């Protein structure tokens, strides 16, 4: 627990359980190169710290997270204890993996083993740099494909990992991603496999959606809607950066729907239907991960603070309401539920991978300060869990039950029809008048409307107000 003044809040695992999340994505915990494992320094600082996107040994645990890095048995035992504890509390563990590049090239284990085989290079042996980190793995080659598959199977089998988040999945070919999913599903039939559907730079791996050239093509959003993924029940998913940018703006930081750009509403509509864009009608909603904040770039709080003059509370709540009331898989950054901020040298830190725990740690004093926001997240997650119509798993169900999805004059609205009720969702980008022809019960509100109260006739939605109404059939 954490106490501030007269208020005590839950922390760590108890906090996650209280919040109600089902999965936790852990940033890289395999062995990476930038941290000296032998230096046991528990003080909050900036030295000897990294997020771990610089792989060294993929199938070995990072020792700096263990209580005794010198003893390899300790890191293995403690990682398994951690995973077992999470599982016993109903929380699944997804592992962030970076098979797209390694921390170095010439001196890497792969280059020393078979020069210029494991990496994409030109005729002169210069590595392609689609990762932006100096090299990229040639996943399309037989032994690289085999290594990635065997590595993933190892983590699932030995450590009971529940899923994988692939860093820069656009650098991994279609066939390898299909193979990883199918291999791991044999071991654990609820496996989650998803990733970043982009690259970090130009790559020699080609774009395209040719079913006969799977090992030659990048795995991006358009890939996942094709017959060899969605059509073949290969449920590889990806982050929906389209809805992210449309809701809260790009990483400049820019503005989206909730912070003044109501014209972005149209780009949000496909995400509400569990799609990346309107043309991908075959995508399965479980392949679409909707979000407005992750470890990269500004936190939602910092994004809105830089693009809104004044109170950000209702814009913040609305951004989350859009995500959690859309089909697909909702994703939040840890601490987003209590308005996490990252400040370094009096500036918002949008890329804190080496900024240390001073910036990256969970500041639970913010949970005390923003307890109303935390409670809002709890209610939002519970609302989604308690209403299966927000979690439709087939495109056919969505096409049948989710209707009237539109954005008009800064107001997003849509309906979901169940066996006995019609639910109407409103997200107002600006103050908007609404007329109801029948009585509707308020079942969710971001602006304090009483749950269970009845609205009818004309009423006004304030700017950044989201509401869900229920009408009996």
C-alpha cells in the first residue's frame, strides 16, 4: 500500500486486481545488453537503466530484475514465481519481444555464428536498418524463422507466457508470424500474438498482400485482414494507431477529437467497429488493439496537457470511453488510470527508455491525487466486462448488432441492439443538442449524469461528454 496524508491506496499486484485488468504486458525481460547486471543499485536514478529493446540473448532472462544476478537459478525461479502469482490472481502475462533486431551487428552471436545470414544485408554486407537500431533480422530465412518460432515456444512451454507483443512487427514476414501463432496455440490455445504494425525505417522486406509470397512480405495492418490471417483463423493482432491519433492527436504532439479536432471523428468510426480502417471488412475484432497511450511517446496526460488550455479531466475520460466502448481489444499504459506523467528536466519526456526510475516508476501518490479518475477506470472496465455486447468476437455479430455508426457536426453516435434492449452511445466533441423520441435510461456517463435516471425529449451534451443510454425494445 501507499499512504499520503490520510489516504491509503493499494499498489502493485493489489492495484492491478482492484483495477480489473485481465492481461499485463511486460516490457522486455529477456537478456539485453545495455544494463550491467552485476551492479546492484536500488536507488532511483538515471544510470544503468534501459527498457530493454536491445536484445542480447533472447532465451535467457535479464538478470538485473533478479535479487541475485550472479546466480542464474535465482532469476529463473523468481520469474516463474512472479508469473505463477499473476496467474493465481487471474492475470495473464504477455511478453514484449524484439526479434526484429539485435543490440549489435558485427559482434552479435548470430553474425559470429553465420556471417551475413541472420541479418538482411546488401551485396557489400551492410545491414538493412528498418529497425532504426543499425540492423534487422532476416526472419524470412529458414533458420531465423526457426529460431523465432523455437524461442516463442520455449517461453510459452517453460515459463507459461500467455502471449507476445512483437516490437516492430512490420519487420517480421507474414509466414513467420503465422508460424509463431500456430506453434504456440498448440501449446496454449488462448495464446495472444500481436505487435506494432510498422517499421522503424526503410527495409528490404517488401510490402504487399500476395498469398503466394508470405515469407517476402511485412506484417502490417493490411496483412492481418487477409485470408492467410483473419480468413484462416490466425488471430495475430496489431495496435490501432489510427484510432489513437484520431482520438488524442499524433506525437508532435497534435490534436485529435478530444482535444479540439472534431474533424478527426470519421477516423475513429472504424475503430469503434473493431477495424483499422473502413475497407478491412474481414478483420476480426480480436485482432484490433485500440489504445490512446502506451510506453512510447507522451502519456495521455502529458499529451492533453500540451494541447489543451485548462482542465483536461473530461477530455481524458472521453478518450478512454471511446477506447473501452469500441469493439476490439482495449489497451492502456500502466498508470494511465491515475493520470501518469513523465517529466524530466521540467519537460514532458516522450521517450523515456533511458530516463531511469525517476521518470519511469509508478508514482502512487498520483493515485491518491487522482482517485476519482482511478475509480472511473474501474467503473469503465467493469462496464465493459459486464456487457458482452462490447466484446463481440465475430464480424458477423458486429455487422448485425452495431448500427448507425456516424459522426455529424462533432458528435459520434452508434447503436448496439441486444435481445431485449437498444443501447445508444454518444461521444460529443463539442456542445451538442440531442433529441430522444422515447425514454432512455442512463447506464454510463462521463459527466456525472445519474446512473439509472431517465432522459427523454431534448437534452444537451457538453463538450467532451460521453454517455450510454438504454432503451427497452
